[in-house]
C-alpha cells in the first residue's frame, strides 16, 4: 500500500488484510507525525518513500520493498470484504495474476447493487506497474478470477496523489476568468478522472460538450470521457442516456464502442439476473472494436481499444461466463496484437 496520512482508512485496510497475509508494507510518501504515530501502533513495516508525479514509480517502490512471491495491492480507502480466506491457499512460485472484484461502497457499506469491476490485484513477483497517472500492472501471464472481494469508499481514490490538487486549483482559477471554456472544463475533468472522482469528472465533461459543435474534433474526447466516468461512478442511467444521445455520431469510434462494452459489462455484474441478455451486447461491442481497428486520429483516443485491449476484455468476459476455451483463444489473440516491444499485457482498458 502507498500511503500519505489518512490514518483511519489505513488502519481499516490493514486490519482487514492482516489475518490473511504474512506481512503488511506501507510505502509512506509524506504523512505527518500524527499519522506516522498511528502507523507505528499497527503491526506493519513502514518504508520511507518519495512522492512522485509518476504514480507507477510509487507503486513499484512499494513492490520492491515488499520483496514477496505474491503481492496483494490495496489503496487506503479499500478493505477486504469477502473471500480473504483464499489468500492462504496461494503457493510459492506463482505464475499467474489474480483478479479480484472491487466494489464501491459509499459510507463504508457494500451492497449488491453498488458499482463493481474486476481488477488485477494479486500480483506475482516481478510484475510491475506502468503509467504516470493511470498506472496499471503489466504482465505476460495467465489471469484467474479469485473469490476475493475488495470494498472501496466512494470517495477520492489514491489520496497519496495529493499534489495533483495544484493543477486543479490552477484550472479553477482559469475558469473563474473564462467560465464555460470547453478546453479548461475538459482539462479539469481529466484531473478529476485521474484521481477517481468520476461523478464530478462526468459533469465537467458533459458541460464541456455544450460549448463545442457536434462536428468539432475535440468533442470525441469529451464524449468518451463522460461515458467512461458515468460508468465508473455507477451512474449507469446517465451513461445509457449519453449512449442513446451520442451513439449515432460515434459509430466509427472504437473508443466509444469499447466503453459501451464496459457499460454493458458493468450492468451485467451489478444485475446478474440480466446476465443472459447483457452478455451478447458486451461481446458484440468488443468484437466491433476489433472490426473498427485503431483510430489515433480521434481526440482522446486510447491505443489498444481497437485491438489488444478489446481482445483482452473478451478474454475476461469469456472467463466470467465460464467459456474457458474461448477465453484462452482470446488471451492468445491479445498477446499477438500487443504493440509495445516489451510484449507485456494490460488487463482491461
């Protein structure tokens, strides 16, 4: 865990995991004395770290400090809610990455209808993160879904990234001078998205859209930003409304289509009774991404949504549906589609 103050949250996270792990390592990147005193009362190893704008660097420093065969990665605002007993069954020499279910739990209570997603959090030795702001573990290993459920407060994630607030303050000052400026609104939405404040980000993206013509290239970034954030915030009705409003204009966009798949997949997880109806929609969306291919000319496009990220998500879909043979086929396809020379994979876009 990477920490920076928030002692109450850190204690909750630590106590939820300690009965099931051999050691807890906190990489501290600037907590005050009061928080450090609280950490000292926990049975943890606190490692002094240096805050960096490169989030992956902080994550990797924590992994280096752990020096373990298996690593469970948590943020301070998270805690183990279900399935933790299975951690004790992990063996030495791991050769796979474990997916856990992450549920947002406003007010500290997680329920079946709260947003959830699958995330690679059980990492074997050697797996590292990449990405300065949207850090992700990179690997070329099989992926398995575990029974572990991680609950998360529906508040700002990654609080240890606190220095990013300076960028937000500058943008708010600029908006005071140029209210309604779509470029500034989009930049502010980007900042909020990167710190996990998805509902606020979605509002700013949506407001930014009203200030640009439907034909402007910049509108694509606003639309896909809003769709992603509505989905991640659990505002699924807003996401569906945006899909209905913007779908005809972006049928050629692999990013928009990719995020439709994400939306249907989120709905499938949160409403299991509709799984049989929603699964084909998820499958169709991500297969359509592969037909469209990459579109780097579209503003805000994310590389991979028209290729290996879509293939990897099909792998996860078939894994969830229990269609293991098809899952393995798509895992192999995703591996051949990856462009980076390092030949490592990213799970979920």
